[in-house]
C-alpha cells in the first residue's frame, strides 16, 4: 500500500510539507501532503453543470407561471386568478364549465369534443341553482353588454334581462351568452365539479322558457372528476403545494433540523452514555406519531380527514380523489416501516453498549476539536441558499408549458359578444402544452439538485475527516492548535486540492441513484402494460436487478465515505483513495466491522429522529386553518411533509457527519496505524483500544464456549 502514512499526515510534517505551503510547519495545519489538484476534469464538469443549471432555470423563470399549477384556463386561454388576463381575473380563480351538454358530450367515448374544448369561464365561487326560479351564468361582459366586470360579479354573473331577443334565443339553444344553472357544483381544487343531481325547480323553469333538452346523466359528474384527478393534474397540485407551504419548509425543513441537530451533538458530547438509548426510544415514538397522523388524514381514525373540496359543501356529498388514495398507501407503508423498525430496535438493544463506546471516542474528538460543532453551519447556509433558488426554479420549470389553442374537430357554436352574432369557427379551447424539451429540463433539474446536495455533503465530510485525522496522528504534539486551526486548514486543503475528487465521488453516487430510478420507472411501466402475462422468470429478474442495484448503491456510498477520508489524509485522487480505504478495511474487517456497523446504526436512527420530528411538526403546521381554506389550501399534506422530512434528513446528515466521519476517520487511521506498527496502533485513543479489545475478548469467549462440551 505504498509508504507509511505517518510521514504524510503529520508525524513528520517537516519532511513532507512542500516549501512555501501555508499549511505546513508549526502553527499551521497538521496534515501535509503533495500539493496537487486531483481529478480536475470533474471539477470543470461540475462547473459546467452549474452553468447549465443556471441556463435551465432561466428558461423556467422566463416561460413559467406557477399559477398554472393550481388554476385552470378559461375558453380564451386566460389563467383563472391572473391579473394579466382579458378581462382582469385576479379575484376570479374558480373555473366553471357553463354549458352542461358540452361537458356531457365530452365524456362520451364516441364524441369528438374534449373537456378542454368545452366552454369554461372564471368565477369567484361555484354557482348553485335557485331554490324557486332559474339562475343564469353569463359570459364575460363585452360588446353590446355595457357592464363592468365588477358589476357583472355583483349581479352573480347574470345579465339575462339585458339580452336582446336574438341573444335570448341563442341562450335557450345553449349557445350563450347566458347559460342556465341546472346542476349544483362544488369547488374541487379550483374547478367546479358538477353533481349529477339536477334541480327540478330550475329544470322546470328552463323547459317552460323553451330551452333545449339538457342531459342529466351521471357522466356529467364523472367527466369533470376524471379531469381533475388526472395524473398530470395531481402532479401539478403536488408541485404547487411546495410553493404554498414555503413557511412550513423553512421552519420544518431548515430551522428546526438545525436546532435539533446541534442539540443532539451537544447531548452526545456531555451525555454520551444515555444518548443511544434515548435515540432508539425516541425514534420509535416519533415513527408511531407520524404514522398516526397519516391515519388521521387518510380518514381511518379521528374526524379530520383530508377533503378535496375548497370551502363549504354539502356534508351528504362525498367526493374522492387521488390525493386521498395516496394517503392510504402512505399510511400502509408507514405501518410496515413502523413494525420493521420496532423489531429492529429490539434486535440491536444488546449491542447498544458497543455503540456507546464508539460514540464516546467521537465525543472526545468533538471535545478536543470544538470547531467541528460549528463548522457544519457553513455548508448549511450554502445549501439553504441553493434550495431556495432550486425550489423557486422548480415551480417555474414545471409550469413552463405554452398556452396554445387545441387542434380540435368539433361542431359547436357560441354567441360572440364582440361580433354580435353566433360564431361557429371558434370552438377549440386552450391547454398548456408541454414539449419533450421541458421533460428533459425537469429531469436535468432534479438530477442537478441531487448532485449538488451530494457534492456539498461530500465537501463537509472531507473537511471533517481532515480535522479528525489531524487529531488522531498529532495528538499531544500541537494540541493547542487543534481547536482553532485544524478545521480552517482542512477547509483550505479541500478547496485548494480536492474539489475535483469530491465532484467525482458525488457524481458516481448520483449516477447510480438515477440508474436505479430510471430502471424502476421502466419496470413499473412494463408491469402496468403486461402485468397479466408477466412470467415468474421476469419477476425474478426484475427483483434481482433491483436488489443488485441496491447493493451496488450501498457499497458505493460506503466506499465514497471512506474515500473522502483518505482524500483528506493523503491528498490522493478519488480512485486511489478508494483503493487505499478499501484495502485498509478489508485487512481489518473482523476487528472493526461490528463496532463500525453498530455505531452507524445509532447515528442513522439519530438522523431519522431529527427528520421524523420535522415531519411531525410539518403535519402540525399544515393542520392549521391557513392551509385548509382559501388560496393557501394545499391539495394534500403528503408532499410538504415528505419534503420537510427530506430536508430535515439532509440537514441532520450534514451535522451528524461530525460524529459519523469522526468514527470512520479514527477507525481508518487506527487500521493504518496498526499496519505501520506490526499490529499495535501507537496513536489510537485509549477509549477506542478498550472498545476493540473488549469486543475481541467477547468474540474469543463465545468461540471458546462454542467449542466446549
């Protein structure tokens, strides 16, 4: 494995430090290695990726409009609720299809008309039939109708009495400009969904006036319901929920995990003996609490289920949606996870004492290198700025389709107030059209977020590893410098020499994750297309490939983490550092494997505790009146809670890396120390030696007992 690392990493700093290196010599850094930039092409690739990300986001900011994610389009192509429409629709945010026969016909399989081509206008609220007469909803006032939009709203959109005889006759033929309100409707995600229960009083008045026949089939209900619950419509609402719940994301995805992570590090520093037990118990309690919230919102317990209706509605009318089905699935998955987590917690109880010993070693490092607790705040603020930019760009990229007139082939006529006559040449409605380029831009944007996150996490881990390695190899020689200079020197070395290696490592993890994501997407599509004829062999191959990719992903993550340690220690490139780290671990796997695994499990549970606490608080914040009514109503708490959980986990991972990398760095340094000194690690902390020796003795005792009679 080359020469001894002791001469490289501070045992003999004067021999290894190049002339003029700011980090060498007394009072400078402790680790000194060959000053050379590594893996530079991948650093240039990462820089090019940032340029492409900015260009891609600029396209979204230029073409997108987040209002499209929430509100529908009227027959003129205006976005409901937009002040830039014709007319001004800033208070008119509910889409209403005014011709019930067109809605019915669009639901027929043999019909040439689609719901987007049915005439729709924007209102303040969904109209209801009159109790003792007939209400009308008329088109936007223009032409010969001398009413302002405000007057039109004040009259409940009804100016039937002002119509000329020709206009009245056209309206009775369901050609406008006024249309009867026969069916009640409710506001379902800012679109008025008809309830196929016609008002007998209104229908009788309409027939007495000589109006054409109106279809009363259930299809009028299902047609709008299917459109509102389409996959693309649900996805848009989920993305819009992120924009509406930004205060929740800031508090539960940013500030809360920062506070909890720092508290956890301080407690592990001063109360290390009890923290593993507290972590295991708290993890199970939080997991049960979050699962119960999913049950409540799914409507399985309690009296506060998710409702798809905005505002008040008839309590006897039940309207479902995909969002409710997704909550049901989430509740089932959380139940399974809860059971597995509980059984796993029972299984590791006997090993918690080993984890306590390992955490004591890391806690001592934090006590000596106190700047490590503060350091993660620097990448934290960088990530916070990046995520604010990224989420804003996400809302615009997902809404960056073009509003274009549909290419339809229908026979329909409607009264044009500007022309003053019935027009049969303008029947096609408008839709937001997405090109393949937008799909590629969205995938690139998502991949960019993952790569950038992995990059910043890797930079933080490399800096921590360099600081902890300095503590291990130079302990007692320049101890007075450790609390103040070690972290700064490690940051300087990482920025100066190792950014390319970090970019390469984070890119490899991102590519593997995205290969898994793409293959899983393909597998799901093939399963949906040919589920009936899928053979046992095909199922086996599919499951095996997913299992193999999962193992590859776990292996690469483990190798990456140890590679960052060797990068920080030796200054080697990513590939050489990975070989060094893997060799050290494999040569000492029996001695350090169990100790390292148990420590990692406790730290993983700690990160999950922080993220679950974020999810729990997100549920509580989203359960307030602000997010249940009016324009801030979210379609479902599912996505904001999951995003809060993910952000909380990233922040926790950033801070818990102090403990994680401390343990891994000390163990790797211990392995190299033992190799250099014929199996006796001279620089190992006494606590680590006690932990490993106790574990060896227990293992030998079990073997001896197993061989006995």
